[in-house]
C-alpha cells in the first residue's frame, strides 16, 4: 500500500512538472537570469584621425586598415529588459603613411588590438522572437605585439614600436532574431572610442610619434545561444 501511494505521488509530481519543463524549453524570448552566448564574425573599421608624424615628417599622417576576425561575447540579463554584455576579441591592424616619404614606404607597423568592452543594454521586446536592443558602456583597449614592417626597417634601420593603451566609451545597437527556442541570429554594431599615441624608435630617423584617434565602427553577424 505504501509503495502504491509513493508511486502515485511520483507520477503526480512528474505530471505537474513536465508541462512546466516543456514550457521552459519552448518559451519565446529572454527574461531575468538568462545568460546569452554569441559567436560573431566582426569587421573592425577604424575612422581614424591622425596627427603629423613628428618631428621628421611634418605634414605626413598615418592611416589604419580594416580587420575581420571572430568574436565571442556573453550577456547576463539582470532583468527582463536590462542586460550586461562583455565582448572578447582581438584583431590585427597595419598602419601606413598617407603621403610623402612615409607613403613611399607603405605599411609602417603592425599591431594586435585587444578591446574588452562592457556595455549595459536595454532590450526593447524581451518576450518576442525579434528583440532589438541598444547599449552604452566602457572600453579598455590593449595594443600588443607591435612590430615594424620590413619596409620601415629597410628604410630607417632597426625600429621599436610602442602604442599606448586606451580607455574610452562605447555605444551599441543590435537585434536578436529567434531561430529556435534557444538559438538566435544576431546583428550588432558598435562605435568604440579609442585614442592612442604610437612611438617609433628608429635607428636612422630617431624617435617619431603620431597620435591616432581610431574610433572604429565594429559590425558583426553571428549566432547566439540561450544557456
């Protein structure tokens, strides 16, 4: 008799929880406590403004090329509408002269850029299958593995390159579109404030400096997963 009562109780509990579990698995949208993992392909397109390359090359300025790389980000939903996103990606860029002697050299230096960025997002339609969002936050950019190009060392001898790290703001717009109850398509765009000073310690031309306001537009497309 006791075994029968225990069995009946277990069946009742299973019957009561099964619809709830199915509902949780099949629910649309996001809510407080969700963790969202996204994998994107991003293009980082600097909108650079350059000072002169001084003191040896007044009037000559530098440009920085675009880069395409993979990116991962993680978003924690603190409420149904408010989420906090942290991105992790690193991209490689080259700086070139725009005119005169430095333009004739071509690419001057290469660097890797690591820009961890934390944004607070507002999700406008959290329970819908199409969820636009806007965000703003802070960025800390690390320049690493800076190195001169062969063209530069061929022109001015052995050279050391250093680029200062940067702290700035970031703005964001994006949208998530459900593909299944857990997977979604993501489109995202960020504008990141990045300012740096590059220093070239050369053998033949001495130390040259150039200030760069990079301020890239970062556009990404990828797939997300609600964990």
